[in-house]
C-alpha cells in the first residue's frame, strides 16, 4: 500500500459483528470470560481495548513498523521509552529538544540515576564524541522547536550503530509526521509522536504514540504500557483514528501553506529572518531535502524590531492565527516561545540557542492561503 492509502486502510478491518466501517468506541473496562482465563483476546482495557488496538495498528502501519502503542499523552510515550533503561545508563539528546522532554529528563529521571548529555545534533561528530560505554539511548528530534534545526537521521543512526549496535536510537517525529519522513526506514529503533499534534490534527485530544519494528523491543514497551498504565482511552483512540484518515490531505495543504507563508515573510521589510527547512538559505536545507518528502507547516521568524513589545503587538493583532500553545491542528496558531513554550528556560540559556524576544512561531493551518497572508500583513502593519 502507498502512504495515502495506508492512512485510511493501514492495519484496519471492518468490525466483525456488524461490518461497521469505523471501529466502534468500545467504552468498556472489562470483558466477559466463559471460564476463568478463557476470553476472546481481551481481559481488561489497561492491557488492550479493541478501539485502541485498531489505532495502534494504524500507528504501526503509518511508520512502516510492526507494532504501535497509544498513550495518554506524548510525554507518557517518552516516559515509557525511558523506563526501558536502568540506573547508571546514559542518554544523548539534542540540545534544543521539546521543553517538556527536557523537563522530564532533568527533573524526573536524573534522580533515578540516568545521565543525560545534550549535544548539537547538526554535527554527527558531536553525537559520536559523547558516546561512552554506558550510553544506551540517543534521543533525536528533527525538525526542532522553534528554530527548525535539522539532524541527519540516517547518518547519525549509521554512525551510532557502527560504534555499538546495542545503543537504541529514538526519533520524536511529531513535527514532520510520517507523511514527510519515516525514521524506522532510516534505521532507527523507536519513533515517538505527540499525536496531540498532526496525527490527531484537530486540536481535540492529547495523546502519544510509539512505533517499533523489533518484536522484543515491542514486548518490553507493551509490558511497561500495561504495567505503568498511561494508556489512551477508547474515545480518544477513535478520534485519533478519524484524524489519521486525512493526514495526507491535511499535510499536503500544511506544506503548501507553510512554504507560501515562509516565502512571504522572507520578503517582508519588518522581518529579520525566517526559519523554515524548505528555504534554500536554511543551513540544513540539503539534509532536509534528502530525508523529508516536503517541509511541513511549522514556520518561525524574527522581527527586525528586537523589542518584546513589537512581538506582543503582532501577537495581539492576528485574527485568523489564534494565539495559543500547541500546533499541528487544521487551524493556524501563533505563539511566542519566550513567554510560552520556553518560559522555563533561563534567559542566558535561551539566548545562547537563539530564542530571542522577537522570535515568533507559526503553526500554519489548512485555511485559504490568501486569508492567512492577509492576516499576517495586517498584523505586521500595526
Ligand atoms: C507537544 C510535544 C510533545 C509532548 O506531547 P504531549 O502530547 O503534549 O504530551 C513532545 N514532543 C514534541 C515535539 C511536541 O511538540
């Protein structure tokens, strides 16, 4: 099956009893047994629920994996991966990963004896240099938030595996989605998503996903999902499945609109710099072109006027772009990393990685592009 068919049919079958084309919402915690231990494959919904099973099969199919897992949030999915590690193990992560991931690593898992090293993933050499005999996991995110940095997934994975095949490589594929890049095909072990974003696609749920292609790793992750219990509920599983069916259609428009917005901003006299991997002046444009099918709908930019007030004026005046956290829904959103997503990072730290007061992040939705550009134009003229 090609990707655009997989989003609709991947891992799916009509429900047996009625032929229902969509899986019903099995809103149940438990299942009748005919004799102790004799059941129809379902015992208790923390272990498995048919609506979640349908979604988990779709997750696996989208990323060309063999197993998928649905969690109550993206962070719950990351938490599950980290629980495969033991005290004393080391993790190498990108230096500008999602703030919540960084918070979990440093504020939760360090106290259980895990060690984290943060490196600039732009250079494969940085990753290799940080590897020790205790390294067990590489945590990659590409493109990154909000500066849209790109890491070469295939090169990094090859180099890491050449050094030690036991080190797992995981990619947070939230920004790109499997429509744009499929890390399991590039050799990584685990793909993670905040399905809250593009997979769900309608800003109506919070959910996480893991996809793998190794049976033993799948068994380990399933045990943790079952034993720790951070599962996705049946109603949310249904909504995510419905969202996935239009992923390819939405992404096509997100990419078209994202590119048009990036090109418009690049020419605008009030804009200092645009961060979008599809622009030829992006430092990793060639890597992005190699590993992504297109460049997505996330665009960041810096105003020439470096004052916080200039950014606030813009943020208060957009009408179609809603000022809100999150991304990846059909509606366009705008956010201010300094005061919103990255507020917990000390000023010196965030300035070092380029997150200034005048930086603005857009999640470009699937509305008519003329309306989106007109909205940016009127807000920039204030
Ligand atoms: C939102 C997000 C997360 C966290 O996911 P939640 O669903 O909010 O728990 C992780 N990584 C990235 C890149 C995200 O955008």
